[in-house]
C-alpha cells in the first residue's frame, strides 16, 4: 500500500514538473511572439500607408499603378528575399543554441552578401517591368507608371536584402526590443515622410515609392548601428572577413527551399486574384477578393510572430542538444496558436456585417464581403495552424519537405479545385476561395503528420553533428 502511494506521489510530482515546464515555455513563446507580431505588422504597414497616401491623390491611374507595382515587387522581390532570409532561422538558431556565438555574425554577413547578389538580376527585371507589362497586354499608361514606381523602389529591394538577415540575427538571440523600437519609429517617420513626398514635392505616386525606400533603409540603419555598438551584441559580433564566403553554400542549402516554400503559397493567392479577373463580374470579384486577401495578410502577422517564436525556440534547443525542450516548445506554440485563432476568427465573424466598410462604401461590395466573411474566418484558422507548423519546420531545418507539401497542397489540390468550383460549378468568387481553403487544409494535414512523426532525439543529434562538422572543416582549412 505504501509503495502504491509512493508511486502515485512520484507520478503526481512528474506531472507537476511537466506542467511547470509547459507553462514556462508558453511564457517564452509569448515573450518572443508578441514583439515579432508588432515588428511584422509595422513593416507591412509601410506598404499600406504608402498605398493609402497615393489613393488620396484622387487619380485612379496613380493608385492602380502603385497597387500593381507593390504587388509585383512583393511577388518578384520582397517575398523571395524574405523567404531566403528565413533560412537563417535554422542556421543561426541552432548555432546560437550550440553557443557558437561568433559564428552567428559571420552567418549574417554571408546572408547579406548572398541576398545582395540575388538582387542584381532582380534589378534588371524591375527596370524592364514596364515593357513586360505592356507586352503581356496591360494598359500602357498603367504599365508605364507601375514601371516608374518599381524603379524608385529599387533601393527598397537592396534594403530588404540587409533587413531580412539582420532581423533574423536579432530574432534568433531573442533580442526583440531593438527590432520593436526600430520598426515602430520607422513607421512613425514614414507617415509624415510619405505625406510630404506624395503631396508637397510634386512627385505624386513616385513619392510613395521613394518614401518606402528611405524608410526601409532607416530601419536597416537603426538595427545595424545597434548591432555594431550595443553591448548586447558583443558576444555575437564578428568582423567582416573572408570567412563569410565559406558559408555561402550552407546558406543557400537552407535559403532556397525556405524561399520556395514561402513563395509557392504566396503566389497561389496572387494567382487567385488573376483568376478572379476571368469571372463574369471581374471588377466586383477582384475587389472583394482583394479585400479578403488584405484582411488575412494583415492578420497573418499574428501567426507569423508565433511561428518566429517557435522556430527560434526549437532551433535554439536542437542546437543545444535538448530534444525534450524542443518538443515542449512545439506543444506551447501550437497551444498558443489555437487560442489566438479562436479569438481572431470569432471576432472577425462577429463583425462580418461591418468590416467590409473599412475598405469600401459600396453596398454591393460590403454585402459580398459579408457573404465571404465565414470563409475568411476558416482561412484565418487554417493560416494560423499552418503558419506555426511551417515555423516548426524551419526550426528543424525541414524546409525541403515544406516545398513538396506546398507544391502538392496548392498546385495539385488547391488551384485546380478553385478553378473547378469557380468556373465549372459556377460558384465564382466563393468557389475560388473554397478551392484555396482545400489546399490550405491539405497543407495543414500534411504538416501535422510530419510534425507528429518527428524523432526529436535524432533531430538534436543531426543539428549538433552539422554544427560541429562545420567547425572541424573550418579548423582544417586554417591548418
């Protein structure tokens, strides 16, 4: 009897320890994810503010050209650089967990150099974009203005090549306050700067592009100065040397699948807007789908922050050889994601009759948005779950698996389903959205299966082996 009671006591103590570890990990996830949500939202709002300012020029040509240019810049440049920079979530995160601090600075320089090289061919593409748009049948006036807007956005392209790696440098060390302050200050500067350049200089829509470029470079400058002079970065600060060239292959090995994984999903939603232009009432369908996409894009800052926290904690713990802690981080991140998505989707559904007025005063558009709102709520749920699962994959270094999952989910399931439901089943815009939700559901299921099958002990061993193999190789080169 005493042995039985003793056994129950030990089991109860183990459960208390597990619960304590889970609660502590949940606190860590929240401490990382909330600032990252604000950082992501403030960076995204630079584009929103710019388009709002240009929209008040009372010239549809300027707004159409700016919207087209920002969309093209996102698809052909910003999304690619953001995705590639996400490769550092594996490399730097695991390196930090292994306490190879100086190597983090070198890896950041490697990423900046690599992304700057990627920007060179993108520069020629952006310069030629006006002619390309005319060639594929766009209105010549809109194409010309969009081409000019993109040329003035070129400094922003190179700024993002620096910003992405520097953000990951801070993120993987959980140095979040500098990023939060820098992003918020940049946004506060951008608003009057954009207003001045758009309305007071005669640059009109071009002023918006110039303001975006200046603001992103300001953000980069603030973070680089903090990185260079702050004592908080002393342990990971490294001099710029030829060592940065030695890690290029390792960076691209994680960066390319990270970019493809992100872009495949991003581009599927852009394709949705293009398909909406083929429907019977293209102006209404495109407007409503754009509103829905803008809504979920803005709200995605929340799961993106949780995903950033998950990838940070998981990569740190795997690099440190702590598989149990990595497993607890997954449970904490997914629990937080479920709570967040229940609150956000519930609030959105409750406001479904009025949130359309944020974007339009036309009753036809608002009524259509009200009909689409329940589907948008489902998208918010699926996006939150898959966003965090994708963060877990980045923390483990499984980006290559994410490529196959997104390719199959969206391009073999989602897009064909969208086209079938919209054009064959005559569901039009609702059909397009339901089809993409089918793809997102398949994506969530596949990511969930992969995550549930992870052998965390083996992942920790692989992470440690990769890190110390790199150290041995570097020592051999020195000899």
